[in-house]
C-alpha cells in the first residue's frame, strides 16, 4: 500500500516537473483528414510552380491554395491536443493569404511566383511531418 502511494507521488511529480508538454505528447493522435489536407496543399503548390509563366493561372492557383490553407487552419484549430499543428497551419495560412493578395495589388514576377509556391510546398511538407509524427 505504501509502495503504491510512493509511486503515485513520484508519477505526479514527474508530470509536474516535465510540464504539460509531456502529457500533451501522449494525448496527440494522428488525424488522416488533417494529413490529407496538408498533402493536397503540398501537391497543389508543387504543380502550381509550372504555372508561373501565366499570370492569370498562377493567380487562380494562389487563391486555391489560400482557400485550402484556410480550410486546414479551421480544421486544426479546434482539435484537442493539437497545438503544433494549429501553430504551423496558422503560419502556412498567413503565408498563402499574403501571396494570394499580392496578385490583387499588381503583377507578380515569374521568379517570385516560383519561389513562393516552392516555399508553400516546403512548409506543407513540414505540416505532413508534424501530423505524420503523431502516434496512431
């Protein structure tokens, strides 16, 4: 009996001393929908790099990606124990919204367009790693 109390106290202290992040890591779960949304964004950004020579098409692609990142952010924001994905999806959405709005203010160069779509692709890959690293 005394042994059980001591173990309980030690477990409690371990949780307190290591912080909530340890508990949070055990509670995070893989979400296939979240992973698919990140994958769709990555694929669209990858394929869109080839449209940068067409101002109209690249504008449409940037808007579609901005809409997709908004969907991912909204999906991720209320899932419990999902802080890393919430933060990363918010940053990706801000990046995509900013890029999309640049087309409203004028012409975007082909080189800049390719760089931004590549940047969006790379950041979507990071979201895949975050989601893919969660326990199933």
